[in-house]
C-alpha cells in the first residue's frame, strides 16, 4: 500500500513538472505550424544532408524547451517535411540547452562549464543526426501505395481539386477552428489562433498521447525505485558513477534547468564533475516519454542511434571534463526550484484530460477514430 501511494505521488509530481512544458510546447508548435510555411522547413531541414542537421541543431540550441516540451515541436517539424536526421538533432540539442539553462549553468558552474556543455551538446546532436541520415529507416510505404492504387479515387481527387480552387482552402482552414462559424474568415488572427490550438491539441497531442501515458507511468515507477542516498552510492563507487548516472538519467525526466541543482549537489557530495556532466547531458536529452516517441515517429534504428550517441557521447565528454577540471573545485550556490503552483496543477489536469480522452476514444469509439484516419480502407 505504501508503494502504491509513493507511486501515485511520484506520478503526480512528474505530471506537475512536465505538464506546463508539454502544453507550452504544444501551443508553441501550433503557432509555429501556422506562421512558418512547410516549404521553409522542407527546404532547410528536409534534405538528408549535414547542413540540414546543423541548421536543426542551431535552431534548437537557444529554445527554452525541455525534453517533453520538445516532443510536439519535433513532431510538428517532422510532419512539415524535416528529415529524420534533422528531427533527431533538434530533439537532442533543444532540451540539453536553452537560453534559461545556459544562463543558469553560467551562474552555477562558470563560463568554462557552460561553453563546454553547449558545444558538446551540439556535437552529440550533429553526430546523431548525421548517423540517422546515413542509416535511414526502411520505408514501408509501398504497401500503403498498393492499397491506395487499387481504389479508383485517383480520378475523383484531381477533379475535386480542379473544380474548386482557392475558396474551399480558406473555408476548410476556418472550419478546423471554432472561430469562423459563419463560413467567412474575416478575422484572420482569430482563425489563426483557433487553427493553432486545433493543430496542437487535435493533431499533435493525439499522436503522442499513447507514448506519453506509458512514459509517465514508467517514469514514476523508476522515480520510486531510485534510492534516496544516491550521492552516497556514487561516491562509494566512483568508477561506476558514470554507469549508475547513465542508468538513472536516461529513463528519468528532468529539465535542463532543474537538473543543475542536482548536478551541483552531486559534485558537492564528492561526485566527479564528469559524472555530474553525464547527468546534465543524458538526463534532459532522454526520458521514457521521448524514447517512446522517437521509436514511433522515427523508427527503431533511429532510436538506437539516439540512445547510443547520447550515452557514448556523454560518457566521453564526461571524462574530458574531468580532465579539464582536474585542478578546479566547483562550489556554487544552488537555487532550488519551488513547489508546484497553480499553473502546474491546472496544466496537469488539462494534460491528463486530453490524454485519457484520446486513449478512451481509441478503445470505445473505434469506428469514429478509424474514419478520421486512413486505416479503414473499406
């Protein structure tokens, strides 16, 4: 009974920590989808080239979005035509850094640690993106094309588009939102806001609802299983501290800024700066939610590249940091985060309402959900 209560408390704390960032990421992605044309994303991030990976990395570095808030953004970029490599590099570079995290890192650990963290995160992101493009997933689209080619709608589709040209596009875009009830889209700003929220909560959140639910449950279970005397274990087994930190940081959810006090506490407890750096790098870049989304969105092979690059890169750069700071003691004041406030609680309620709605809708309204997608060929 105590374990169940601890699990529920951990699940609630995890939801309070993640929900505001996820909702912010969804809303940001919705407006990004409306303001940035898909052609720009396809032109800059759609090619399987090193330049598209570098652009995605540089685009993600300054964004103040955590490892869960980046999920809807990456999903939106992928849907807009970005390559697997560009999407993966964006998924890695964005949560590790950010304007707020960079400033906080400078305040806690100084400019050497800060620059090292930013540069290494970019290197890891670029390597992962290049490897993802170099070893692409095998597409399974031919089966879908064969199924579509057997049906006659090839003739009806061009006729419907050629008969009605521009007006229906505006009507269909307005009909997605709730602002244009009369059919005329005079207030474009209102329509844009409605379409952005419709895309964020009607398309993106629906796509990530299932892995998000699994990730929350597994993440809470792992949080309960982590011992409280973690720093003592890491000090006692110094050579194994890297492996222990990796095993904990990869599945655990922690924001880039929130991970800084933990890393500072570990170092003040005697853990090497390199091991703390591994936590700062692997912790924000990965968690159970992102792992599930990467597998679903980019494929199993890309998931292995994603995890392998982060783990190996974090450990190598952790040893490098230990070498650079071998004669330096990092003792900075740590500003702990406050408890969950009203925004966190409201965000948790909103997020869980949408997740449970989409999960229940998939089971109890199969015909309706099937008609929206392309699964029901008949």
